[in-house]
């Protein structure tokens, strides 16, 4: 368990990230810290996808694909904190899949566990994740 002070540091760090790649670096570092799992060589791709699909990982590949339209909408209408929280949550979820974890329920639990561990249960990343799972 991280301390409240550590959670505040992670919150401030996430809020200050400037781009997609910086958020992904925090995801990789955080997954390694929490679960002792690391994987190099993944590429991030933005692509036009149906609105019902935020992102996916192609099993056995080195690619995570994110929905360009959803990201554009969030970036245009939400704060950078909300945008980074959404990015963190989605990238963490797909990054965990990239380790070959196919059980969606397990990956969802691990993603929520990671977000609440790092940022607290009242942080946007944890709340957004919860809302995504209930809609």
C-alpha cells in the first residue's frame, strides 16, 4: 500500500504529463511497481474505431490501438487531468492484456487495483474506470 503522500505525488505527476507517450511510460512504471511486470517494445497506434471500442491489444503482437475519435473528444471537452486519467486507465488495461492475461474480469480488477493503489479510490482514474465498467 502506498501512503497518502505517495498517492498525491502520483496524482500530481499524472496531471502534469504532456502527451500520450508520457502517460504510457507512467503506466509501464506503475504496473512494474504494483505487479512486478514489465514488457518492452510495445507500439501505440491511434486509429478510427467504432465508438463502442476505446482500445484493444492484438494478442501476440506488440501493438496497442486506441480510438482516435474518443481521445479527440475527451481532449477537446475535458481537462488535461481528465484526459490523462482516461488515458492511464485505458492504457493500463490494454498493457495488462499484452502480458497474455486473457480473462477480462481479472484485467479489469487489476486495472482498478492499480488505479486505486496509485491515485486513491476518489481519483478520476479510479472513478472513470468504475464508470466505464458499469455502463
